[in-house]
């Protein structure tokens, strides 16, 4: 926690970074959430409304607001405001690449043999 205010009844569990953030009342911030507040030049604020639920491993890229009673899906990178009562999910579909490990090992072994 750095330069932040946490409202009454809100919960911020272990392994989260919350900087330059205002959290309303009765909100829940999932584990491993990060408020990404620095763009390399300036600090920016994040606002999380009353009763909001931020899913674990969410990146909130400031400046951004998560509205009252809103939700974010776990593992999302939120770059746009989330309206009151809405759900924001940012994920691409999982792809499974069969045989990847064997091909990677074979390329590594070939490079080692080539010396």
C-alpha cells in the first residue's frame, strides 16, 4: 500500500500492490492485484467504488475507475473504466499447442550439437 485510502469494510489481501488508489467501502480486492500507477513519467490514480469486486491477478492500469458494485474477471488487464454494476473481463482464449515441448527440446539439442 502506498499513497492509498481503503474504505471501511474493504479487504485487500496479501500479495497485492495498491498505489495512488482510493477504494470505497465494502470492496474486495483479489490476491495479486496490482494498480499500475506509473507510466514512466507520472503517477496516475485508480478509483475502486463501494462494493466493487476485483478478481485475483487483475492489473488496473491507471488512470482507471472500477464503479460501485462492479466486477473484474480474474487475470484481466483493465485499461478502461468499468461502469457501476458491470463485469469487465480482458482475456484472449486459451490456445493449447500440442507437441510444443518436444519441438523446443529438439531445437535446443540441435543447436547444442551444432556447437
